[in-house]
C-alpha cells in the first residue's frame, strides 16, 4: 500500500490528516519562538531604561549643582533624582547581562532547530522520506527539547496555542518559496533595513550632540558663561552613553549579518536554478545547505553577543 505522504512518483506531499505528533511539534516551536522574542524584548527594555537613567543622571546632577543655594529645595530634589538614576543603571544592566543574553540566543536556536526539522519533514527530504516520518519528527523534537531542558522555565507562562496552521510546504519547490524566500525577503532584508535605520538614528543623535557641545563650548568661551561650560560635560556624557548603547545593541553587526545571510541564501537559490540535478540526494543537500546557513547566523550571534557582553 502506498504511503499517503507520497505521490506515485515518490514526490512528498502534505498528508490530508496531520498527525497530532506533527501538530504538537509545530505548536512547541511557537512557544520557544515566543519565549525568545520576550527575552529579547526584556533585554532591549532594560538597555533602553539604562540609557535613559544614564542621561538623567548627568542632566539632573548638573542641574542640581547649578541650582545650588539659589534654589536649595529644587537642588535637593534634583540631586535625589540624579542619585536614584545612578543607582538604577547597574540594576538595569544586570537585567541585560551575559546570562540573559545567552538564554535569549539559546531560545532562538531551539526555535530555529524546531523549524528546521519541521520544514524538512513537510518537504519530505532526508530522514523524512520514510513511512515513519512523523515518528522521526517527534523523536527529533524530543531530542531538541531535552538538550534545552534548563531553559524550560522560560516557557512556564508562555501561552500555548491550541492549534496552529502548518506552513504551506509539500515539496522542495514550496520549501524554497515559503522557507527560504520568506526568510530572505520577509525577515533578513527587512531586519537589515531596520538595523540600518536605527544605526543612522544613533549617528544623527551623536552628530547633534557633538554640534550642541561645540555651541555650548563656544558660547561659554565667547560670553564667559560658566553655566554653559558645565553643560558641555553633560552633553559629552550623554553622547558617551548613546555610543555605549549603540555598541551593546550591535546595530552595525546585525545589519551586516542579516545581509550576509540573505546573500548566501540567494546564491544557493541561484545555484539550484542553474543545476539540472534533481535527485533525492541533491534535494537533501539543498535543504541541508539552506538550514545550515540559517543555523550559522544563530550560532555566530550566540558567540558574538555572549563574548562582547
């Protein structure tokens, strides 16, 4: 009897009735993805709050000194605010430390590992060319989950979907369109553009702060305005805080890696279109290459983010 996952010419097709094991694996992937996204948001918020506190610390501290004896009550409150902001910076930075970043990158890697297995299953390649493909997928998903058992606490309060539509993938061609082309256009290039926009914004802020420092310095020297001179140091401090924030966020590095990964996948697609080899081995190698490129991006992120933190 012919396996319902395959046509007569042995080309894979998506079954009419999806095994609960398959649906469960795809739902698990969504949980890991949500946990990774949440962890990244928490890190971003902590860094943004630390940036704000760093700016407030410099501004309020200088304002308190300038208020001085002329406005003692206001000076006290300004000094209090500066002290609170200064104390909050290390606390917030602790929420975006190496451990939090490592957890985020590992959560993302687990999510992508689930995706890689699911797409290979739906395309019917590699070990999923057999009649027990659903059992093979369940075994692979169990291994992935076991290797990341120490991260399960991140999923404790993540809402689990009761059902989730599977990607519209049933062979190699649909895999290339949905998985690879979708990643290139819908994720990598879009994210690279987003990182480029953020990097430009940071550079414009740095330029504006530099110009402001020049104006304040020139004004204090030309008009003997001592108060303006004090704010030069504040602007320099704020500029340093912004640079530190940009460096920790790695906007330039992320843009480069997103573009590099998109370009690599484009080359793989071009090689496939030019090749006349459509054997099962060639299809297996193609999908393996695509998933390897995607996986390498996650691996390099893990090394880069944890080593620089």
